[in-house]
């Protein structure tokens, strides 16, 4: 599948999805959103892919945001439809079967920050800057930012960032919980690939159930979330990997997981 704005490289059980619009700092226009929808769907349906790394071309930007020139003339209902399209895509990433890692190589602003927040884990280059600057355009974050940002950094800090439009550098982003770790720019992809490899070697059934427990459980009250967790814990015992993992532990050998 060839795309104009998306590059896709496949390594062992890991896909590297690169947004490739360097002249516009990898901003997301409608065509790029459509290409992302198609690519994510393809990866979700690939039995061989276990982890997806999302990054941007070049050193300046991960994704600098939505394409402002394309959005400026939109009518209200058209703008709403674009927001719903982006939200559906980012939800497919957050709640998808695969593990998604954001390798943030530069500016992750507006829609770019919202894309990164939809990923399971975020690794940032020391050069990265993140933020939701929509207030400076007279709009609000509309691609999931008003909901994901407070869940990651807390209500007060999220409001501060959205009310001011201020960016945070990589170190600040790590301190407030917006990114998981910060590495030197030349180490960004190697470190992200190393993490992807570690995750790809684990029981994919257990990985998937952990993802479901966390993402769905956060939307429940604590009582029901604990019951949900226990249900998924019990479900583990219906599969190959629990039996193999525990037997391997007792026999002091490496477990041989079964793809699911």
C-alpha cells in the first residue's frame, strides 16, 4: 500500500510509521488523516505486527499540528466532521490491539500532541516541544486533547497548558507525565526500537489484556474496574500463555509464547 504522506517500514514484529510532510512540519491534513486511517487499519489486522512506532520525518517536527491552511475556511459542520474523523483514528490507536509508541522527534503541537497522547507510551528527543496552542487560533483542542491531557497530567496543569497555549520542553513534559522518557535525538529511534523489541517478546495475549484493563478500567468507577480486572485475570487462565509461562518459570527456562 503506497501513500503520499506516510512511510511504513517493517522490522521483526515492529512497524515504523513515519508521517512524511516535512515542508509543512508533518502537519495533518485530510489526506494524511485518511492515509493514517488506512495504515492503522492494515497494521491492526496484521498477525505479524505486535508494536507500532509512530514518528515524523526530519528533526524539526513529530507532527506540528493540524494543517491550518486547510482548516481555516471550514464551515462549522465540516470542522466538526474533521474532529470526529481524527478522534475516531486516535481512539483506534489508543484502544487498538497493538501497542503504539510515539517517538517524538521535534514539535508535537495541537493535533500532533493529541496523536502522541493516543499512543500507549511516549519517548521524546531532547529537542522535542509539546503543547496544545489552539487557544492562539481562537479554537479549542478538538481531536481528543481536552480529555487525554488532563488524564495524563492532571486537571489543573492541563487547563494551564490549554488556557495559555504554552509549550513545554521534553524535560518538563517528562516531569509532568506527558512523556515517559527523554533521550538524546540520535538515540530516539534506537531506544524506541529497543523498547518495542522488549514488548514484542512478551505474551501478546497478556499485553492486550493489560491494555484493555487500563484503558477501559479508567473509564469505570473503582469498584467495577477491580471486578473487570479480575475477569481479565481469570481469562488469562483460559489460554496457552498462562500455562506455558508458569511452567517455564517452574522449569527455569524461557517461555515460548503463542501468537494470538
